[in-house]
C-alpha cells in the first residue's frame, strides 16, 4: 500500500509511560510476514476507561469490553489486539474467541480475565482463527517491553499506510505527567462513540469516574468529529489506561484535559490523513447555526457528501454541492442568510454568489493539500468543526479488492 501523501514525516518519538509494557508478534491471522497482534500490560493500580461504537452489530470484543468497563476500577490490566479479522458477526464463535484470548492472557500474565480487554479489526463475518493468537501469547508475554509502543502501533494496522502515534507532557506541582497514544484507522471511519481502534496511556493518577468523564467528553470533540466515508465500524474502540506511576493526581486538572485533548485530536487527524485513497485533508467550520448540535449536523452532512468529496478530489470549487449538503442535513437553515467560504475566499453570501467571487482564485486554492471550508448559517450562535478527506478512485479500488 503506497504511503498516504498526507502522512507525517515519521512516527513520533513517544515517551515511555511508566507502568505500561508492550509486545507485538506475527500470528498470521490474515497477513503473512507482518506483525498482526499486540499486547499491552498495565501495572498494579491502573485505571482503565473506554468509549465504544454504538453500532447495533458491534463485535463480541466490543460487547465484552463494554461489560467490563468500570466493573473493576483499579488493578493490573491488559489489552490484546489483532488485525486482519474483526471477529464481528461471528455468533457464538466470536464469544468463544474472546473468552479464549482472555484466558490465554490471564494464564500467561496472572491478570484477572475481567481486567483483560480485547479488540479485533479487519474483515467482518469470518470466524477469527484465535488459536493462532493464543499460540503467540507466551511469546508476547515474554517480550513485553516499556519501549515497545511503536511496534504495537504497527501491529494493529489493516489498510493503514502508516502507524499513528501522539504524545504530550505537562508539569503538575513540579512533576512531569506523560501521555502517549496510538491509533489505527483508514476506512470505515465515521465514529459513533470506524474500523478505528485507539489506545492511550498515561502515568497520571486518576480514578475511573473522572477518567471516563474526561475521555467521553473529549471523544465528542475529536474522534466523533471525523469521517472518511460515513461508515461506522462494528469494532470502534477507544481504551485509555492511567497507571498512576507518576503519583500526580490530575482529577479535574485543566492542563491534563487540554493535553489529552491535544493527543486525541492529533490521532483523529492522523486517521483522516490516512483515509483510504485520500489526497486532501479538509476542515469544515460551521458557525451561525441554531445550536451546536445543528452546526455539527451541517458539518457532517458536508463531510459525508460523496458529491462534495469527489469535487474536492477533482479540485473543483463546486460550492453548490455544499449548499445542497446544508439543505439535506436536517438542521435549521435559511437559504437567504447562508454564506460559504473556501479558506479566506468568500464564494457565496446572503444566499447568493458573492459579488467579488473569482473562479480562478478559488480553483487555485482547491489545489492545496489542506483545505478549510467555512459555512455560516446566519441564524444563531451554534458552532462546530469537523474533519474529513476527499473521495478518490483509489478509495474505490481499495474497497473493491478488500477481501481479494
């Protein structure tokens, strides 16, 4: 798979998070000669929280994680993830697979099964050959390392063209607090919490209720504001572990929340930059809506419109398609108060083409790799920003051949 033209220059140098160790291995779930399973082990005293897809057809892994989330609020924990097969729509075999994975990790690490979280990503509807994974758990356990997060990021990739990582560090009462996260996602991205998986780790000290609250709140501002293709996955999972190893209590700390927001936003943007076939990174800023919810409806309607996305791919400043996307969104709108801009160029205002509109200037702007589309509804104070990419021939090729 060729590297996305929007990819960062390199995988970031992520800090070691005290209390977390990682390992990855080749289990041959689907892919040959590449790592496809990772294990993360969290030390005693760790807090784990999660946000998951609301798909009605979510996988056995997601259902198991949801059942465990918050049940036991502190202690050792583990996360095991495989790529190549989503273990979704696999009936009793899927439940059996999750139980076997948890039992295998528990046997090798001594961690209680109700503190083991599993994720699977890849093809839907094919039984997971979990025996290939359980056969590798001993190797994974033996190879756990504090600096193994980069390998873990690679092991969870499917159609991704690059591993995704991000980090932040703050100082609280003179002591450092570190956050590091990894993600995978490229297609089937319209989180409702994509085939999207995210794992974030911190050495901060924070209880389950506080961690869950901040994680859920920030998800709505980051991962729930991106879309590649409007398709919500059966497997979307975001799990965060806080080891407490720094000894710094960040409950209610605004700096910690801001740092976590930075990491989550960066990871969500990397998912868009790796959108299947993507050549353009697009930010859609909606203002003047009746309320924030309506602003997001408009933003996602534009971001998910195949007509808008193909026009962007063709570098066509077809703002009429944005007008249509606003109209179909279901949000309150007044045609004669609507204005639209591409970057700093106003292309339409007061329900009509802008008097100074320049096709040449706008077409030149559309050739950029990073674009901003602004829409002001002119009827209120609601605002929202969402992110998407273009829709290209390559997206069709990747998904037409996905099971081949």
